[in-house]
């Protein structure tokens, strides 16, 4: 990770170098309940603040520390946030503070800040903490006047501290704050829940048990809903959507039907704030008693409690918190007297700034809607991400034959179309290397397809299996329990269809395949291009085709994220944590770690950001021997501080001459007498393991969206008693672009592709590299063109048939 070359097109970009923090003081505090990832946010604020020349202070024990002052307000150094990244909770402490809610308490806090010249405050907490910060800012001038009248501060102090700027980051495992898709800590809490569910499922299957799990969420059902989606739970209870009267009979009937279908276990997930339509709490014990009384099933209750707050933060939370922390410092540097207090949020994969009180008011409106039993409005107010999760869960949880079909946001079919649909055959296949989350995507496709009236066919071993006729019908029960399994249960190969077009077309005709869903990596993308190009020759290929990206490398044009890459990132991050820990008893050691990804440096770069790497070598950013030497010198300087270990990541195809062995030997030789080296090639462990909650959820939702597109396109292309689709927009890739899921014709993506190196020509995550370098203490340029614009909370987004809000 050499010092970055000067970026191109500097005249059209905005860089943060002109945002100096010299003479400014920034304080960071964590308040309210703790959440995994808070430490990563604190680390990012401290290092970015110091980087721009500001003084940065810790405020220990939240608002209580601000009121008490003294040693609770401590200047932070670069080294003081070392080793924080992988630690759960909050190292600087958090506490509830009644005193800060009083005028006297806020007066004391203001005095303590003025004494240190702190006029920039970064608050990491929930809506209560952020509301308190906003009130503090509104009162600031009057508090200074009062302190002046009491003779506690001078007129000069009033003048030089006249404005207080506040930026918030939401740290809450409940994900109950409006305006952001994810709050810091939510993904890690989902990891804890899914680890428990996966463990419970093995014992439940052994004994044919029913398990009732209570998860956190007194006012918000996000954790319960997403974990239910991620593990294929039989039933879920959330505060935003109480079950209708008679739910007891409906639930027991469903559990009984599932058991009759030879399903050996049942999972019921309950949010701690779950209620029925009469505001009566629904407790795990009540559900257990009901199941035992009505069905006689062996039923156990597990209450997860504070284990959900604990443990090391996930890769997602570290990256999210690091990006938010840097964005928070930029927001403070750009703030003026007229700028409202803002909160840094995540929408899609973008960090955005929103007025703090707009978000707080929207969050309070959700609770008001729930109190007044306007539950559907409460779901909409939670945001499109929450609404999509709920719709997808409902869509996947009920068979078409069930008497109680859910209300879902998919295309309503006329009676005549439903009749036509019964003859539509849709094939689903996996292509390329295995990726965690593929099975969740297949399960989702099969169940949504059946719900929409199609006959679903599974193709084994990709295009090669297709050409050999390895095609069979797959039914609802066949995909039970697939969400939590890694790899590809259908089997997958890298074979492209080009050499087998005759046989594939023949199999399409034999099985009367009317549409194709391809789930896979770069080979799947190239394969779809080959199939769509062959439509002129083979009429059988004139059917709707859609691809869902699934590859650990995250190298598919047209999509910022791929199924499987989050699981791979967590594998890299976990390994780096263990490697760093192994060095804790050994002074001055540098680890060289090789990651997968082909020519795509996504895993190395984002893994490096999540693990706190000192240098990351990738193909997309060329480096030479001088850069390597500069990195060695940088690490040599680092070894003179209290941080006496280093971490260097190398993407497997970053340079054909500067191999992992070469870099290891160079570092070993140049660091002789200062530090020693070890190397580790992570290999295929990055492709294995159980899929992360994000990959299960992403795979489930994106695949459901793809099947709905297939239904719509089949309807549009059914003419003269048959399906005929040969236009470019009937062979699409469904990908996440910035803030939305978008269908794009694969033919249009050709120009965006570097086919030689199997990567997109433009890659969004390259913007994260300067951020990673800054946090590793390198001087670099950081493009902040996307930052700085204060946006507003969107209440109801217009629906678009070709895109939807982010996962």
C-alpha cells in the first residue's frame, strides 16, 4: 500500500486536504447501550481527527463523563486506539446519565468542554443519546452566557467557543433508527443469533424438537425478522406486525404440516417486544405451553439475552463504523453555524448525512403509529429495507396451497394468467466457484417460483450438467433447511455454455424450459452473454434469463456486491484477528497474508480495512519496488512506538513478479534486526463455512426479486401460446448499484468489463483505499466528492418496477 499516486481528474473532484482541522478540538463519546463496532467508530474518529491536525479527546463513560469532567475527558493519541478494532462493546465506556437531562448537568458539561476548547462533538449512541446532543447544541449559547455571568469563563472563551457542532452515529443492535439501512452493531448481533440458531438446529433435528428463541428488540423487530429470514424459521413475532386473532391455531397448523412433511425441527423466533392485536405480550413461555398443549411436540425455550451484544464485531460492522467515523470528522470540519446537527447513515452501500432531528422524529413516529395500532404505517415508516425484509419473509413462509396467503408486494396475476403460469417451467442453476449464500438464493427462487405458479427445475453442475440433462423438478420441501448451508448443494462448475449450445438448446426443448435463473460468478455472467448471443441460432434460448451475482471475489460488472463476499470477508477478518493475537506475546512481528479474488482486490482491500492492515497490495493499484521499500520503512517507524506488530495483505494476482514469497523475503531481509516476518496463504477457507447473516439475507431477497422479474417478463413475452423473448432487456443481471437493486441487460455491461482480468473497469470500493491508508497513518489524497451534501429523510419512496431500495 504505497503512498497513493496523485488521482486523475483533480479538477473535477473534491479532496479533503483543504479541510484542515488545525486549531480545532473534537471529542468522541459513546452513550446508551453498547454495540459491537463502536470501538471501530471511535478509532476512525480519533485517527481521522489527528490526521487532519485536530486535537481529539475521549469522553469516558458517555454523558456522565462529560458532566463529571476531570480524567473522564482525556486527549487521545494515534497509539491509544490501536487494537480496538476487533474488541466488542465500547472501550471508552458508556453510561446512562440522569444528570445530563437537567439544566445544571448540561451547564457542567459545557464548562468542561469550554475549558478544553472542545467545540466539535461526535456522539455514538441511540436516538435518546442523539436527541440529548441536539438539545445541548441548541442551548449552547445560553449555557456560555450563564457560565460567563457566573464568572466561570471569560469573554474570550465565549467568543472562541461560540459554536458547538454535533455529528451523530447510531450504535444500536436493534436497528431501530430511521434514516439508515443498518446501525452499528446490528450485523454483529445477527451473527450471534445465527450462530446460536445453527447450533440449536443440529440438536433439534436429532430429537425432533421445537425451539422458541427470544431475541432482543423491545420496540423494533428487525433482529427477529432478519434472523427468521436467515434461518428459514417457521414463525416469527415482531412488535410492528402483531398476528391476527386466531394466530394460535394457524401457527399450530403450520407446525403440524411441516412436521408431517418429515421436517424434524421447528424454529419459532420471538422479539422481546412482541405483542398481539390487543397489546398483550407474546412470550416464549406462552408459545411453548401452546405448542405442548395443542401438538404435544417436545418444545424448548432459549432466551439469547445479552449474548447478542457481545463478542467481536463482524467485518460489516467494522467497515461500516470506520466509514461512518471518517465521514463524521469530515462533517464536523465542514459544519457551520447554519448547519443542523446531522447523523451519518448508510443507504445502500453509501454513507450519507441526514438532519439528526428529522431521523429522531421519524423514529418517534414509528412508536406512535404502533401505540395507535397503525401497524402497516409503522412498517412503512421503518423504511424500505425493513418493508422488503418483511415482504420477503411472508412470501417464503407460506405455500401457495395454504389457506392463508400473505399480503406481499409482488405482481398480482389475473385468473387467466395464473392458468397460463401453471405451464411455465423455470430452471435454476449455479455456475462458477461455490459461494456461501448460493443455497439460500436457490431456496428463495424455488419457493417464490412455486408461490407464483411456476414449476421449478434444478440443474446440477452448472452448464455442463445442463448439457448432460441433469435436470429434475425441485419442490417446496426439497429446499428446506438450505439457508444455513455453505457451498452449492446443486453442484457447480466453471464450464461455459459456448461449447455445449446444441445440447443445452436440446435440453431446453425436452424439458420445455421457459425461463432461466443463473446464480454464480464471472462464468455465469459470460455464460449469460453467450446464451443471449446464441438466440439468433437457437429459438429455444429465446426465453427470459436473469443472473444473480454470487462469488467471493465480488468481481461482477453491474453489481457493487455479490453473494458470498461478506462471508469471505468475515473469514479473512477472523483469521487476521487470530494472527494478530498470536503476535501479542511476540514483539515486533509483521504478517504477510495472501487473499483470494483473482485480479479483483476487493477482498484484500476491504478485509484490510476491517482487520486494520498496514499495507494492502492489489492489481488495480500498481506498485513497484520503491513502494515496497516505503512500506517497510513505514513499518520500521511503527515498531518504534508501542504498536509492535504489522499486518500486510496481498491479493493473489496483484503482481506476477512481486509474489507473496517475494514480499515475505523482502520484508524479512529489510526488517532484519527490527522485526521478523511470518506469511499465511488463506486459500479456499475463504470460500467455505456457513454463510453470514448478510449473505443469507442478500441471497434470499435478491433471488426473490429475480423470480418476480421472471414472472413479469414471462407475462410480457407470452404471445401466440408460447414464450418468446429475444430482446436485450430479457437477458439481465440483477445487481446492487449504489442505493438500489437494478436489472441491467448483460449486453449493456460488456463495455464496463475487463474480460482479460475478469473485473469491472470501474469499481466503487477503490474509494475506500485512501480511507484505509489514512487509518494506517499514510499521507494520501481522499476523494470526498460524494460527501458533504446534507440530504433529507425520505418518508415514502416511489415504487419502481425495475429497482428497489437496498438490502
